[in-house]
C-alpha cells in the first residue's frame, strides 16, 4: 500500500465503515497481497461527533489523531483540514436512518460541500467520497446489474441527497482530485445493532421474505469495501471516476437468510426456528407508498423504509473497479457472515 503522503483524514471514523477503514489504514488488509502491509508511519486524523467516545480509535494506534466536530458546521471542517496540504481525505460520514428527512440533506449534501470546500482551501490532494446505491434506486428488471453508466433514479430522499452529493463532488473536480465509491448493503465486523438484530430475527424465524425471496441484492463485505477505498486513494487513473464496490456477485434474499441461519446453527451453537416471516410482494409496495407519503411531510420511519426495499432487486457490476483499480473481492457471503458472527461472539454481543 503506497500513499503519496504520510497523512490521511477519515470522517465518520467511529461508524461501521470508518472504524474498519482506520484499522485497514493502520494495520493493512491481510486478505489482499498488495494491501497487506500498511504504509510505514502513516498518520490518520479522524473526525468524530461531539460526545462520542474516542477510545476505540485510540486503542488502534498512537498514530491516530482525533478531532471532534460536525461536518454540518463549516468551521469544524476548516479545523479538520488545517495543515493537511497534499493529504488524502476519506469521507465516510453520512446519515442513512435519520430522525427526519431534512437531516439527509444537512449531512449528506451540505456537510459534504462544507467538507470538500475546506479540503480545497487546505490543499488536500485527493478526496475519496462514499456514496450509495440509492442514487440509482432499484434495478429496472430482476436480471439487470447497475454499472457506472446507469442513470440516476434516486430512491426517495436518501437517494436524492446522495445524488446531489455526487453532483456537488463532480462540480468541484477541477479544484481537487475526487473519486466516488458506491457501496450497496455492507456487512462484517464492527457492525451496528441493526445488523445484529437482523441475525436475531433469522435465528427466531422472523426474518422477512417479501415475495418469493429470489430478488437479488449486492452486498459488500466490509474489508472488500475498504480494499476499494484504498485502491481509489492510491490508483492514479481513479481520479474523476465513480466505482461500484461490492462482492463479486449479488445474492438472493433467500441465500442471504439461509446462509446466516446455517452458520448460526452449525458453527455458533444457536438453535434456529427454521421459519421465515413470509409476506406478499404487495407488502413492500404498500410500505413504499406509506414511506413516500411520510417523507413528503418530512417524516422518516426506518422500519417502513426498510420494508419498502425488501422485494426489490438492487444489484451492481464491479467490472469497472476490477479492470481499472485492480479490485479483487476475495471474501464472499458465507465467509464474510462467518467473520461477522465471530466478531459478535468476541465482542460479547448476543446473537
């Protein structure tokens, strides 16, 4: 792993992706030969929100500098980027499940523009920006795969906020090197409680399968995603490009749930109910209508939103990243979920 700088900046450093990325920067990625050895002496400046506990980051290395601030506040962005000329910025901060719709734009759009403008003034060399699958919405038919030429069809306000974020990044391309990374649903160690709840629902026979369960979902094991981010930061030709970063192939909802259930029972000593909460496809369509109506009034309801997507195909091709970045997603669903469950056990998280 070779950077042209000895300093990088990571926003959202205490998030699921942020912690994993900081670990990869400091310790390397053992599954990937070219990224196995971390850069010697690399210093990582991490942004966390006021009130968050910096201890998990400080335990990783004494080469981590923690800055407290909020990207919604321009002075905090200026402080974060101060003295960072020639460095690399990884922007992993964002909001997926807010209290209200306005937060999508305050964080994902306005926060990003404040941050990028501060980075430009500070002379940051390259910014690797984490977007989402949501600017492209859902696939138009079940066997379709998104690629980097797919048009914008944003999925409600989260998708719109990320689409507008991407457009804002592209507008600043002449002033700073930028790379946009689009990860779909990711999984793996350092997961938040909502992912653990998903495992518990599978164990208890309450995992929702909406429709026939054959709809495909691209997923990205967290270290695969970190690999894509590191390559985006270090491959010269990535400048100005957008890349989908996910596992090699998409998985059906049936395969995802079946894999977790099998691992829980066969390798982690959990007695599973071997049931599914089966709902007709109409349930997701009704949830979408309710979700869209609520969001019109500025209201966001996480469970309704998640249900609205459960019968949708959201799948992508990683061919461009493989060709241009040398991306190799070596960890697939079964091994990734095994590691995720093992992390839960090691952390004392009940599954």
